[in-house]
């Protein structure tokens, strides 16, 4: 039985991917703070991804691994010109640094034949929308990290595959946090777009993670057919 570890598995896209991998027959561990919200059947591994020591100690409890899904993410609508630097730091800790740490520690737990790392990016990592702010910067970093790791592994002969999945607007709690304090803007966005569901993203993630061993899907952009940007 293949084993998967998913960060952010207690809500949104991470939770949907955890449920999908369980149905696929994998043994799934959820690394997150809110372990009480994990899908039934997912093994809990409590961890605050903002704490590097907690991340390292959590991976010491994982003896072997085939798949890592870095699905945890934070989104604040915080601009560079007048945003809250505390929000920038928190987004960087979770979206970039924790993702990098988890990838680093997972490599030592993959089989010699290689594992698979899937990073959840964003359309904001491919173009900067007007409200992009610091969040877009973190998602551009995810793209760079994914490609840097892929190149390093190829150079060293490591057969671990690295993929990233970049969704547009998905109706999740992350979106509520992003638009916190601007309910009218969130409502207008929801009315103008048939937003994607976490389950739709999970189907795409499953396609990536169950692709043949000789196939490496590197970056998938996915958005609603009604999203214009």
C-alpha cells in the first residue's frame, strides 16, 4: 500500500485530496494543526507549519513515504505598499518555507525508486492580479522551488517526480480569509464566477499522482471556465 502525507489536510483542497487518495487505496497522514477536522480514515500528525522544529520532528515520526502533497497555504489580501508585514511573514512561513522543509524531509523517506511531490500553487503564481500583493510573491516562489527541486533531482539521478498544481478561484475557507474585511468584493466575485470546488481540484491532483512512472506532469493550470483572468 502506498503512503501519502498531506499538509493542510483538515480543510479545503488538502482535505479533498486526502479523501480522494484514501479512496484510491493509499494510507494517508494529515499534517496540520486542526487534526480534529481531518477526513475519517486519515491518520493525524499535529504540527504547526510555522515552526521549523515542529516540522522536522513531525517527519521523524514518518518511517516511509511515497507521496507528499504540500497543500497547506495562507492568503491575506496584503499589499506591499500598505499591507501588514506580519501577514507577509506568516504567508512566507507557510506557503514557502514550510513547503520547502516538508519537501526536504520527505526526500529521505521516499523509496530508492523515487517518490512524488505535489505542490499546490496558484494562478497568482503565473500572473499578478490587481489584488495580488505579497500572496502572489509567495506563489511565484512555489513555482521556482518546484522547478529548482526538479532540476536538482534530475541532475543527481533521483527519480522522484515534482509537480505543481495552480488553481484559479476555488471556493474554500482560504478565500474567505483572503477577502476578510471586504465581504462585498467576495460576494461580487462569487456572483461573477462559477468557482471551482475542492473536489474538482482533487480529481486533477489524483490524475497527476497516478500518472505512469515514466510521466512527470510538472505544472497544471486550472481555473473555472467562467474566470476571465
